[in-house]
C-alpha cells in the first residue's frame, strides 16, 4: 500500500468510526447546561435530535489552476477533518494536486498536510466555512521530460466551503481552495461531500 492510499484509507476509516449514527433514544437530563451547550444547543428535526456546532469531515475532488506554469491542468483530491473547540473551529487535512490522477506516478505533483483555524455559519440546510493556516508540502517539479526534482517546503492552505445539507448531518457542496508555497502553487474548485457527527438520537 503506497503512502497516498494509506492516508486515504486512514481518513475514511476515521470518518466512518467517528460519524456513525447512534439510533438510541436520547434520555432527558436535568443537569445545568454549560456555557457552550447554551451557545450550541440541540435542535429537533423529523423526530431526530441533532447538536449544532458539530464536528465534520469532508471528501473533495475537483479541477485546478497551476499558478507557476499558468495552466488549467490540475486534478485535486482533499480530505479534511473540522473540529470545534468551545466557540473556535480548527481543521486538519491532506491535499493532493497533479495533472495526473492521484493513483498514478506523475512527474509533476504536490501533496501537503495542513492545519488551520476558521469561521463557520450553520443553518438547517446550509453550512458555510472558511479556514486558513500553514501547510507542509512535498512537490515534484519537472526538470526535463524524464526527470523531476523533489522539494519539501512550508506553505499556506486556505479553503472556502459552501454546503447544502439535505440531511442535517450529511450534505454536498462546493469548495474553493488555494495551496501556496515557493515551488508549487495551485488554486481550484472542488465538489465535496460533508459528513458531521451532529446526530444525537431519536426524540
């Protein structure tokens, strides 16, 4: 199993374990609500209870523009986990971009691991989020038609998400992102799938 396949498998396995729904009826509690529970209360839709401000996971695929070569030739894949701590949001993810599909071995590519902080606005049917933060990138830059030079460098990653939530805890949407560093810079548009752990139980 190569590195990219392992990372993909790890993120998907983590998402399935973290966001699997609990079908039990939620018991009532009489304890006082915390400050954060009051800020992010539970809501009820269709006899199901959900928590607002929940964590979520996205899987995204799309097309992009390579700024260095000035070509619209990039295919990109992203996996990211988004976490709320009190009233703040953070994310951690993996991004890959290349003229070739990610399972191949191209002469030109970038893969980066990134973390960030951001903002989120959530409604019943929509989720809007923006994140920005540092990245650690590994890139292959062609030196000739047969040879590429490998680089490791720090950079920055930013993302803007618009999600339509058909179910409160699952949806589909569009992401606009940018990955920037000295050697390999890309911007792109992606289709993403949204999975959150908002589901609490049946009412």
